[in-house]
């Protein structure tokens, strides 16, 4: 039932009109891929999710918001209170105005929502060839193709073929409809510093940030499945009991 | 600290109450002095005992008779979780989406409460639809249960309105555009439609005013439904339950006390229902929902296809199967409202489809038409889906408006059994616990008299 999302989102990404008439371009099919969090017993690879946060905060966050998350939510990634506090403290967020009406900034706290890259949508569009970079809070759930599409898309940027003319401010990508999108290729080798020694290749960064966005879209995935097992075990035992009670009760009644 | 508690002795020691006003307690041996004291002042103990313990119930109810209790369980879950959601929700266009996200992310246990509320709606509708089709199949709407049926259809309509209002609240893309579809449908009423839509939603566009109204409507209707359930159960306890044979209870040998026979049978249904519910909540939370609703409402971006939730899909399919907007509204609303007339459309005196050789296949087709419409409502109205939706819509109305009145006169029913307790075999001793009279409203039908 995730039919509608992608056309809407991708259309939003690629609003700047293309000279589409001349082009006979098609998005390539995305190669299916399995994720550690797939299936009923899947789990997040938190090392990858944490590296993904590094990619998000150093690369994606300059254009894309994660407006539904607070810094405190990051503690569920395995960060301790001090680390979360330090991350928040490094982010200046608006704190009202001073006596003369100028906007004042203060250091964020864990209770604050993640800082927005642009003050408003108009500013975001103006900086991105007219396209609004979508908020990423639920992107992994709402985009057609899910996490697998996101990873393919992030590694799908190519030099524009000589036969193709793209609109101003557009970039060539194998996997989007029309092959043109306002977002540029952003993952370059060693662009992000990983603290755990993992080599930050574009493919690795794409994988990690996709893991991160999948976690962001469903932060309670593992807790939900763990609680589900307990509830189902309890209900199954209860079912056994009520079946015995019902049989004993009805034993004397001929149906 | 304890006040002077009146100890009620059987000799009538309640000197502060006039003895003539005190009905002799119905309570048999085994109830304590507090129960007797309370029951003389407010007969809740004997009332509960009469309606839920010794309440005589036909002995042949199958598991399809569980679904009323299951719907009640779902309703209770929805009301309880709904109260917790309400205290964290912001009913404004600017704040609604973020408040729902905050419930899911930052509010303690909010994600599980919200997931239960979302899955609970699906469970509620599953129970209601099975319950309704069971009543149609076994003729549970026939005399003397017409009012029971009417309160049930009223409940179904109330639940639909409530579910629609609730779906607008998260203020996602499908919330907004779904509300838009309904608003346009209302506006299609000739003459008064447009002003009516504006009046209902409080402005030209669906914004803060509409969202406030949907929120208030959703919250109030939840409790109104609870009240309608009380009416429904009260009506049920006047006539007593129908049963798969569709013949009335003739005597004590046909019944069993509700407790422990049907409490234990309902318990199995309830636990199975909760297992399905838990699988939906914990393992398939996105299976029956539209992912687009996690994109905040945007009045400037129309989704390529506005899809309804599965439980509205049959009626959405009818809406879109008709080329005219107003015609679609009429047929879509009519496909539910026609249910109110069913007791008077059906001319056959035989209740259960088991004994109606023509009605039975027609009833199977009706369920099939419903399922086809459900599938059609999840797809764009084009090609095969549009054709199927039109055929199924046609059958839906054909069944109620033509077949139900017609079959009664052309059908030869099979021979009805003599009684529930003795369908074929000779008399035998009644089981322990049997032997209670049915409520006064439950009377034998003339046709069934030997």
C-alpha cells in the first residue's frame, strides 16, 4: 500500500520544469536488497545507524530537516546523556527576540527539536532551484521503494550523458523519474569523518544514512516487536486456559 | 471514619427505608450481606445476575455470535486509548501533525497507545461487518427483533461518521484529501450543497475551523456510540438472542444460562480476537494504513490517487462507480441506509438462510459483492476495477430492493426443525443449569407452531 508516496515526493524534488519533451529517459529499476531490520525478528545495526547520524548531521542536514525529532530522541541510538547534551549544545536554535526585536539564538537542549536548515519553505526553495527538500522524519516509510530506493538513489548520480540536456540546477540520477532532480550528488569519498575507523566510501555512507533514516522513520521498531512477543506468549497461554474452561463447561451439553 | 453502615438482615432491619418500596431481593443463597444491602437500594447485583449470569441464551449459538462481544471489546479499547491520545493532541492545522508525531516519538508509551487506536479501528470494523452479515444471513432482523436491528444499523452509521472524523485528525495527506472528497460530495447536492459544505466545515477551505469540529465530533460521538450500545444490548435482552436455526426458543430445554456457557465461549473468541489485534499492533502496523498519511497535509499538492482506508473502501468504490458526483453520493449513502429498511424489505417468514434455498446463494453473492467493492475501493476507478465496482454495486441494490421482497413469495423453504433443543432426536433430560424462561419478548413465530 505504498503506491502514492514516491510520485508526490519525487515530483516535489524535481519541481523545476525540465525540457522533458526531447527526453526519452526512464528510471532504472532498483535492485532488491535486504536490511538487518527486515522481517519479524529484524534489528537495527546501531553502529551503522550511528554512522548514518554522522552523515545526516554533516551532509543531509544542510538542506533536509528532521523536524519531528528531538536531540533527546538520539539517546535511543545508544548515546549517553552527556553525548546527547553535547550534540545539542553545539546547535544554536532560535530563542525568541531581544528587546529590539532581533532574533536571539541559544544552545539547544535535549528537549529541543532538531535545528531546521532553513527559516521557512520559501527560503528552502530559493536555495534549491525551486525544489523543497522534503523533511526526512518519515521519508523511509513514505517514499516508494523504501530504504532500498533511498540507498540506490543516493548512489545513482551520474555525469549527465552527452545526449541529454537537463534544466538549470538539475542533476542526473539513474533512479528518479525523468532522471533529473534538483538535489546534487552529495556523498563524496571520505567527505564524512567516521570515528569508528570505517572507511567512508559513498556506498558505505549511503548504506549508513539509509539505516539511520529507517530508524528515524520507525524508532520503536525493535521495542514494538519485543513487546509483541511477550503479549503473544501471554495470550497464547491464556487461549489454552480458556479452551480448557470452555470444554469442561460444555462437557455436559450435547451439541 | 466508617459511617454507620446499615446491616440488612432478612427480617427487614432497614428501618430508614419504607419496607413497601423494597422489592424482595432476587438474590438467592450465597450472596453476602453487602450485596443484599446494596441490591435493596440499587438492584445492580440482581440486575447483573439476571442479564449476564442466568440470562437464558439459545443453546445452539455458533462462534459467529461472538462478534457482538468482540466489537464491544474493540470499542472499549478505542475509547480508553482515545482518551490518552486526546490529552496529547493539538486540533489545529499548524499543530496537529506535529502533535501526533510527538505522541509517536516523545510521549511515553505513546507509540503503543496510538498503534492500538489505529489497529483498533480495523478490528472494530472487522467485528462489525462480520456481526452485520451474520445478522443478515440468519435473519436476525426479523420480528420480534426489528428495533434491535435498527439500533445496530444506527450504531454502524455512527461508527462510520466517527471513524471518518477521526481519520482527519492526524492531518496527513490522506486525512486532508479524504476530508476534501467528503466535502466535495456534500457540495454536489443540488442547490444547497455548496453552502451546506461551507457551513459544515466552517469556511471555504478545510482548515482550523473544520479540524476543531472534526475533533469535537470524533470525541463526542465515541461516547454517543457507547450509549447506542447500551440501547442495542437493552433491545437484545428484551427479545433474547436469535440463533442459527432461526426458530424461537420454545422452552427451557432450548436454552442455557449465559454464564458459564457463553462467557466461556465468548472468552475463546475474545482471546483469539486479541491475538489478531496484537499481531496487527506489534507486527503489521502499516499493513492496513496508508503511508501517505505520514506526509503532512498540503492543500497545494493533490495526491495522484486519494485512497480510502479499507473499511470505507466498499462505499468509496460505490461513490466512484457512478459517473455523477451527486449520484455517487446518493448510492454510496444509500448502500448503508438501505440496511434500515431490511426488516420490511424481506418478505419471507423464515429467519435462517439454512432453510432458504434461494436466499442462501443470494446471501453468499452479497458478501462476495461487498468484498469485490472493498477491493475496488483500493484501486483507481478505471478498467476492470470500475467495471467490477459497477457490477457489485448493481448486485448490492438488486439484493436488497428486488431479491429480498421477491424471494419470500417464490421460494419454498425447507422444513424447519421442531425446536432448538430437539431438532431430530427424541426428548432427553435438560442439562444442569437449563430450565429458565426466555424474556417476554421472545415469542414463537406463527409459522413455527406445529
